[in-house]
């Protein structure tokens, strides 16, 4: 069983479908019981959709500040 840290470390590769089957299965097993990491996956997936949709527009300063604060809290920046 993988830890939360291991799951989050592989989050973007998981969402991109870039993991080998064994790693994908390990993350999905972890997500089946970890509510915190499920929230991380949902947030990251929604963020990807938002950024893809709004890529042609400038992100407002207020949204950028909230995004940076959130990413800082996740330890990804």
C-alpha cells in the first residue's frame, strides 16, 4: 500500500494517464480509502479543466493569488 505522499507525488502523471499499470493500480487502491487524496485528485482534475478552458485568457490577479496560496499549502510550489 502506498502512502499519501507517494500518491500525491504521482498525481499529475496519474491524471495524464502516464503511469504504468502497477503504479496506477496502487494509486487507485490508495484513493479507494483515502478521502484526503481523493480531494487532491478532484481539485487537480478541476484545475486542469479550468486551465485548459481558460488558457487563452489572462488569469485575474485574485485567482492567481488564491491558486498560489493553495499550491503553497500543498507543498507543490
